[in-house]
C-alpha cells in the first residue's frame, strides 16, 4: 500500500475561498465633517440604532444618521431636552423632533440633512458644543435592567425554630 506524502495529504483539504475571509467593509461615517469640527474635544463614538453616537466626556451630544432606506430622520440628531426646544429652534429653524421614535415631541431633535442650511446648522451645533452650551448634550442614565432584575429582591425566609410539640399537656392561659 502506497503512502501519501504529507504535502499531498494537506492539499486534499478543501480549497478555501478567499471571498469568505474578506472583511466586511466598514460603513463610512455619516456626516463626518461633524466629527472633524469637534475633534479638539476628543469625541468618542459608539454605534447606536444603526447610527453613530458621539460622546464628549460623559455626555452624548449627537447621533449621526444616514440610512438609505428610511431617510426621514437622516441628519444630525441633537441630544437635548424638551425645555430647550424653543431656545434652540430660534437658532435652528429647520430643527424638529425625531419621527422614527413614534412620539410627537422627543428630547432628541434632528437637523435634517435635506434642509438647505444643513451643513451650516450642523456646524453651528458643533460650535455650541465646543463652547460648552448646556442645551446640547445629556449624560445617559444607567441602562435599564430587565424587568426581572428590577424586581425588589425578596428577603430570604428566616429559619423558623422547629415547632414545639405539646406532649398532650394543656397549658392554662
């Protein structure tokens, strides 16, 4: 019986298709000019809702969104609160609540990328963040625990003393 050489044995394995190992191309950063504009603050990014969230120190300040299939809320989302809307709307007339969240009014506001003044408005929002304007940016709350984890822990039952057995005697009370 003839023995196969090691090299012919190793070659009998399946040829691997290089296409399987090609890395998935990274998504490009939507509205990257926003990151460039606040680069001196050393912003951090994190993927969120299929978008790109931007944090400065402990605050989330923006979400950058550019989804081809659902374009209504594409643009720069501002992390703010409802009580800041009137003041911010004076500076950003095209700003509106995010529609995808399903509420009429939300803390999140969008500078829509289809507005004529989009880049100018987004850069102005960056200037406000650079200046430390308190109207933009929120410190995220702790993540909500699952509904099971939010239940109050039950106290472990105290070990009761073994019941006393009455040996047939009755106590007078």
